[in-house]
């Protein structure tokens, strides 16, 4: 496949996205633009699905139905500790 050289004008937001991709992936401008175009032009069904690994964390250590109360108690304890440090 032969490469085609052309001039394009990118909107400022698109330029920022391409430059961000360049920094994050450590790729040159040409590669970042080509990857972005390929990703955007793929048919919907052909996009690779992302998979998230799941892990069994066992039974909860505290009753989850009281999670908001626990969060409030922890926040109160932290506020008391901070106030005590100011003295």
C-alpha cells in the first residue's frame, strides 16, 4: 500500500485529542491521526469489545445496608481528629 500525502485542517478540539494521543501512546502525529481515523471508520460491529476481569472478593466485612452510617461515622471521626490537631 502506498502512502498518500495530503493537507488537512483540524479543528482545535480534534488537534488537542490527537496531541493527547501522541503523548499518551508515544506515537508520531501521522500514526496518531491514522489510528484515530481507522477507529472512527470501523463498522460498529467490528470494534473490539472491552473485557473487565472480575474477582471474587468474598463476603463483605461489614453489613452493606449500613454503609452510609459507617461513612458518616468515619467522616465524623476524621473531623474530630483534625479539630484536635489544631489545639
